[in-house]
């Protein structure tokens, strides 16, 4: 008899980000490998950025990628630059990284 391990029960809690009562994003906490690689590339580039403007552009891209995981929304870099502050962008990236780490460590 085969030993079957049901990986479908490993469902992680999504991350919900609220900007206002009517403006919320639900982000899956299990990113694709491709997204993780993109975020790591952005982090490396941000550390090596020679200007604040370059670093800001990378935060915009990272926040856009994270928010765009909410399949009910179509998030663009223009939306992020107009509607999200730099402090909020940093927090989005920080919270997302923390949530991914938390779900990876959760034995359930």
C-alpha cells in the first residue's frame, strides 16, 4: 500500500492589508518561487541602490508585486505611487516577508 501524504492540508493564512474600510487587499501568504526570486532580486538591488530615487522605484515595484497577488484587483505601479506612501510600501514588504516566514515555520 502506498504511503500518501496529503499536502493540500497545508493551507497558510492569507495576509489582509487594509487601507480604508472599502480598500482592502487579500494576499496569499504562500508566494510562488518566481515571486520570491523577484523579491530577493529587488532587495539586493535596493541594498546597492545609489540614490533614494532608485530605492523608491524598487519599493514601488516590490509593493506592486505583493499587492497584485490579490486576484480581485489589478494593481499598477501608478496606483502604488499615487495611493500608497513610502512608509506603507515598506510596511507591506515587511509584513509580507514576516507572514511568509511565519507560515513556513507553522507545522500545520
